[in-house]
């Protein structure tokens, strides 16, 4: 059974970050999060890229299902590395009455966010980028996607 398009984060809407550090999450993204019974939005500082990853309960469920049962939470460095990357770098942020979340200052600094932000739909998650930084990454991602295309077969 597939996922309906209305249940996927899609598109690249532009938004703003006000002087108090509040960003309004696009309404269709908030609807998807609400359908997943997420009380707000989980936002994570990406460990390698200057952007924020955002997701709901669905991604946490996928993460839990993907964990090998043999990883001991007390004696496994692999467990510690994954748990740190996911749980320590993530915060659950609540929406205000206008659909905004207050981004922590260290998150804003990590992503280099200014007055304008871009939301990037990535199916099960979405990202928040500084538009200038996103421009270069978009080209890299498209180039990688082109390499994945299978050549056309001509008769």
C-alpha cells in the first residue's frame, strides 16, 4: 500500500524567520504532522550540513523499526552514535496559534538562517535552509539524481 501524495512533504515553499526566531511552518506540512499525531514538529540540526531536518512521529517509528535488536543501549558504540545523532540533536517544538515554532538560537546559527528561509519537502521529512546555501546544494543533488537515471533504450 503506497503513501498518498497529501501525506508527503513536497515542494520548496519560502518562508520568513522573524526577529524573535519564529518560523511559520507551511500549513500543508503542519497538516501532515497532525495526521501523524505529532504534537508540534521534531527539528534536528543536521550533523553534516548547514540545515535543519524536520519530521513527525512517522520518522521516529521508522528509526525504531530499523534498529537491530542486538544493539545494546549500554554497551554499544554504534547505538550511542546513532542515538546521539538523532535524539541529542533533536527537539520537539510546539506550534503557536499562527503555526509558528520558535527555533533555538543554536539551530538558527547552525543553519545560517536569516530573514528568508526555504522549506524543502523530502517525502517523509522536510528541511529548513538558508536560500543561498540551498542553491548550491540543489545543483549537487540534481547532478547526483541525474547519475541515477537509467539510460533510455532505443530500438
